[in-house]
């Protein structure tokens, strides 16, 4: 037997075709198995890109009247999808005389694929590029959160305040959760087709920094210390209801828009217009250009923030706190993105409680604890410098380290899964751990040492 026919038989042993309706079964099964990865998986996303050659490869490029047909390598991982594996097991191999030799086009295609993979940035540079974009969008998230605080706060709209269950960051948490339904759930794959880093920067960087869990928890601690326990309970319950409703509304409206756009393309018969311009950042040159572009933006944002902090630091006030927050905010984004690699792993080698996203949980609870510690430090020292630095860290680093939008996405995914009770258990663990530890760190010293409430 010659090499071509041998390669052809090997290729046929390791590949088969499936109609597109079975692909949805694969996707649904994968979604159930990795439900804890619904929000973010951190830097594991980059590692997965470099191991795609050993993963399942699908392509729905060729459409026919009977539906799309795709090629999927057969390996042991398919056995986790019973419906698909049973279908594959029932396939009867074709007789040898009906099997044509493997076309050399496939070999050429594989060479082209290797050349395309070689065009990507080295893994280290791609990691740095992702960190830069996360930093830029993290700062933009901090600025947007500040603007929403001012817009809905006591100075303008008067809809939120520090003394009410409608806490200052409630509007930003709602807006961020709504946008997470758009750009972090429905349109995330579409954005990834242009740039994987952009999809990560938008969801993890911008929306994760636009929303903050640590500030939410701290405002409820302040209410409890002042004796407003009813407002404290309402703050958690109402806040959770509004956040959950916001992401659900975002997902539904985004799905509606996507359906309208897709239907419009079908009705007009012009569904290939977007392929005429290749916007995808898929070459080394484009990736370098994007990295340099965002590096310049980051340098400008950090430079402007540093200059403004230096000019306003001595006078203190919200301006100095905001610009200091912009300087340290990216650190919180990077830590949260790194911690997100723990999502979906569970505890120990057995992967216990895999459905709990421990990365997001650790980020939110730890940020809430440090936020409470800094709050008591400000009361103990009570100087303008300490207040500026501590508030800047709270608003920037800890505000970006904790997130409500990712938490809302994870809550929504579990509520829509086969085990909806997991969503409420996850929420209760997050709230009870954050508020309980915050009470020990912040409330108890205020009560026992008589600090001003």
C-alpha cells in the first residue's frame, strides 16, 4: 500500500461528518459540563488557542439543502456526548472499493494551516498584548463607573446615596450586567471572530471593572453599622433582583437583535457582504499593530492620571481619588483575570464542587475583605493623605478586582442549567462569606472601639 492510501485510511479512521443539528447537541453538552466557565476562564483562554490543533475542529462553511456538514476528529473526548457518540458508533464504514484516495488538497490545506498558525504572535507577546488591552478597558470601566455614580448620585439625579439600599454603584452594576448579556454572552463569539483579545478586554476588562461587588458589600456593611438592618437586607435582595433582571434583559434583547440582523441578511440574499473586508486580527503584523495601538493608549491614560494625581493630591478630594484609582485599577483587572483560571476546576484532584467558579468567588470575597480593612484604616488614621490613597485603592484596584457582571453571568448560567438551585447556593455563599468576614473586619471594630459611624 502506498503512502497516500495509507494516509487516506488513517484519515478516514479519525474523521467523520455530522449534520449541524448534532453540533447543537455537542454545544449543549459542553455547556452543561463546563457550566462553571460561563463567566470567565482567565489566561486559560490563551493556552487553549495554542492547543487547538488537538481539540475538536468544526467547520460549517459549506451549506446544502439538507443542512451544513462538518468534519470532527474522533477521539475519546467525544464519548462524553452520548447522543453524538451513539450516532458515530452506528455509522457503517464504506467498502474499500467505494473509498477514493485522499486528495492532496487536504495535505495542502494542512500546510496552509501550519503557515497560518506560524503567523501568530509568540505566546509571551500575546499574553502581554492581552494584559495591555485589559488595562486599557479596565481604566475605561473605572471612569464609566465614576460618571454613573455622579449622574445618579445625590449631586444630580438623587436616585442613589450612601444612606439608602439604592447604593451608589447600583446603576453601574445594572448597566454592566445588561451589557454583559450583549457582549459577554450573545455577541462574544462574534467579537472573538475579529479578535479574541478584544472579547476578553470587553467582558473581563471593561464590564468587569464597570461593575463592582466589593463596594456593594461595603455599603451594606455601612448600613448595618448604622443600625439600618432593613435597608441592608433590601440592598442585597433588591440589588440581586435588579442585576439578575438586567443580564436577562440584555441577553433577550441581544438575541432579538441578532435574529433581526440574521433574518435581514437572509431576506436580502446578501449574506456575504461582511466577508469582503477581513477585520480579523489573525496575523502577526495585525496583532503587533493592535498591541502598539493599545500600548500608546495605556501610556496616555497612565500619564494623564499620574499628572492629575500629582496636581490634586495635596488638596485631596474626589478628583485625586479618581485619578489614583485609574492608576491602580489595572492591577485589580489582572489579578481577577488570573484568578479566573480557577473557574471550572473544583477542589482537589477529584474536582469537587466543580460547578462553583472559585476564581470569581475568591476575587469577590477577597476584595470585599480588603475593602472592609481599608475602611477601618481610614477611620483609625483619619488623615487627608490616607483617605485619598485608601479610597483610590478601594475604588480602583478593589473595584476592578471584584465584579458583578461576571457574577451575574455565572448566576444566570446556573439558573438556566439542569440544576437551577446551584445559582442560589452560589449567590448565598458569595454574599454570606463577604458580609460575614466584612462584619468581623469592619463592623466589630467600629462597634467596640467607638469609631464614628
